[in-house]
């Protein structure tokens, strides 16, 4: 049976041969992420976006006289948010 032929219930059901059981059991057992996990994801995404797009702003605004302080203004919170999210994720108790 192809994966496309399976219904959503067959894919999500624990112990199905399509996906191993360890990937089917979701975070707190209810299938929804906790508030802490959502906050970790949010901080990680904000940090990643700031780190990814701050250099583009500096590169595209070459005629602006104070572009390096602006780069530091965006990179600093980006590094901070990413580090906090990663530390919180490492400190979270995992089931496995």
C-alpha cells in the first residue's frame, strides 16, 4: 500500500508501519505542543530571522553612514534569542 493511499488516521495511529512509534508520540501526549515548546520555537525563529536578514540590510544600504551599529543592533538580539531558545530546549526534560 502506498503512503498516498493511507488516510490521515492510518498515518497518525501509533505503531503504524509507515512511521516509527517514537515520532508519533507527540510532546505532552495530547498531540499539541506545550506553551513552553511554542515559546522556544518562537524565540528560535526570531533569532534565526534576525541573524539571517540583518547582514542583508547592511549590504543593501551601503550609502547609510551608521550601518555597523544597526547591524549590531539586530545581530545582538538575534544571538540572544537563539541562545535562550537552545538553552531552554536542552534543559527541557525529554521523554526518551
